[in-house]
């Protein structure tokens, strides 16, 4: 990976993470929902600084291409977000049902 692209990715991730932290500070986003996004930002920075790391992880897991590994990570992240939001929605639904009963 070219150093220019690495720098752009790192600065983009740092900007996104600072924006998320600002949203948390202004109470527009709860920390528990932002933690996964902050984790993605840290992961992107690590992979941008060490581009061979993704190929090494893919080789150790047995995935043929680092790009496929990246898609696999994205799929797992999307599943985690969906599960978190579903749990939150279920809790809110139970609260509303209990509130209407009382």
C-alpha cells in the first residue's frame, strides 16, 4: 500500500473517531453504541499502519485472499451491530409494554 493512501486512511479514521467522541460528549450518541465504531476506527488505523497484517491473519485462518478477510470482518461487524440494535429495540419494546400496563 502506498504511503499516501496509508496517511489518508489514518487521518480519515482519526477524524471519524474524533467526530464520534464529539457526538458522545454532546450526548447525541451513547457510549455503548459508539464503542463498536471506535473499535473499527482503531482496527482501520492498525491495518493501515501494518498492511501485511491482514494477509498474515488471512493466511493463519485459511482464507485465500486478504480482501476476502476484510469482507469477512465487515460481515461480522454488521452482524454485531444488528444484534446490538435488536437487543436495544427489544428492551425498549418491553419497557413500552410495561409502561402501558401500569
